[in-house]
C-alpha cells in the first residue's frame, strides 16, 4: 500500500504528453496572434505615413498657389482675355502684383506641370526654357486648373491636384495601399480681380 501512494504522488507532480501538446498549441496561437497584430500595425503606420506625406505635398502646393492668387491683379473685361490668367494644358500664367502697389505694372508668374513636377517661377519670361523654376512637388500625377469664364466671370479659379507617394513606382501603381493616391480640390480666390 505504501508503494502505491508514492506512485500516485509522483504521477500528479508531472505533465502528460497531451497536456504539454495542448499548452504548446495555446502558447503558439497566442504568439502567432501577437505577431500578426504587430505586423499589421507596422503596415498601417507605413501606409498612414505615406498618405500624410502625399497630403502634405498637395497641401503645400495649394497653399503656395492661394498665396500667389491673393496677389493677382487685373480685369479681363478691360485688358482682354488671358491678361489676368493665361492657361495652357501644362502651364498657368498669373499676373501678380509683386510689389504690392495696387497698380498693374508687374509681370506674370507661372506654375508649370511637367512629368510629376509642379514648378513655380515668380518672373515668367514667356518661355519655360529661360525661366528659373522652383520645384514645389514631385508627386503630382494630375494637375487640373479651371478658370471660370472667358473673360472671367468669377473672381476665383478651381484647381484639382492628384498625387501619389511614388508616381514612378512600377511594381505598386498609384492608388494601391503601398502607393496611396490622394486628390484635393481648392478654390483659389483673387480679391483684386474685377470681373465686371
């Protein structure tokens, strides 16, 4: 009888093979769940960072344009069409009061959309080759500028900009989760432009 008691107590102190297998499956499942949550959070942070960079890029271009458009001066009814804003598919020329004297004695500034670049020059010479350009963004895929009326019927213009994180990436085209694409629209007000 004494030997049976020792045998029973020894048996209760250890784990059976089935208990060890169940415990290892539970621990492995928990570790797998934690690992997948960690990988997903890394993916989401990366996607969010890329989206924010694209939004900041577009926001910078739109804020730059709004600042310049606040200084546009003129009246297309008086001076003729394209004397305040002259637009082609890839070039927007704006007549800016750069010396802030309220007199139309200045010149054209310009925004140029070429490739994935949006460029700006404060003094447009009439040629994209001879003007000195500042790059505002290299992520833009679509740049649409709309002037309201000919001559202008409203004292604001509408610009739509679509950009993605890396427009030149071939393996991840724009609009995928690895290469997010954002479109923003802004009304650019021109308080010193007369429309009547």
